[in-house]
């Protein structure tokens, strides 16, 4: 399972998408999504509506909601606020994919989903759980641009491993999967 997290398999992405979706987590995903929105000729940004408060030097000293901060970063990167669609009331990756499944239920076109490389493997499992593999392509934002194995990167991998185990245990409790 660690190998899947560190070296996930990512399929090629298409030349254009109607929408680029971004999971909350860090501003690097937002910056990657801003660029891909433009290069993939997308019409919309689908932004996870995470209601967690953060401190922001960019928006002033008062705490702001994560999605409001991310929306402001998109606008500062040239994306029209009217082209940003908020989705869900999300507290986890599972919630985010569940919310996207409701949006994508009646759509025939694929979306491009932006997350981090260390996060891809679990996202793939959750996408598969909701039978969305044919509706979502994945793109990994580069959080390790200097290609060094750092303490922070190791923390990401260990946390993802724990979250992957939690995902499997949750499915077992829901009697969705069984291990012998």
C-alpha cells in the first residue's frame, strides 16, 4: 500500500475539459488548477466547499473560510468568480468525492480533478468506490518541486497510509468489502 501512495499510477489527461475540480488541502492545488483551467480550456472550476477557518495574510488578519480564501486565489489568478462553482459541505476527501458524484451523475463529459501526488492513490480508491472512474481524470499538483525527500513529505505519506487504512476499515464497517 505504501508503494501505491508514493508511486501512484496516473493515466494521461485529455486536451480539454468542461470543468476542473480541486479538492481542498493546500494552495498549491489551487495554483495548479488555475493554470490547468486556462490550458485545458475549461469553462468552470469546481471548488470544494470546506467550511474550516484559516488565518490568511493575503486576505487580512481576520480568519476566513478555506473555500473563500481559495476562491480569492482563483480570482487573483485571472478566473472569473462567476465560473467558480462551490460543491458540497465537505469535511473529508470521501465527502468531496461523494459531493462530486452527485454533480457528475447526469453528466457525460469528464472532469479533471486536481490533488497532490501523495493523495492520488486514496482518491482513486474513493472514485472507484463511487463508480466514477470513467468521469474523472486525475492530475497531481507537484508539492515536491525540488525532488527531495523531506520530513514534511514523509509526514504526508504516513498520514495518507493511515487515511487509506481508515477508508478500508470504514468500508468494512459498512459491509461494502470483506477481508478473509
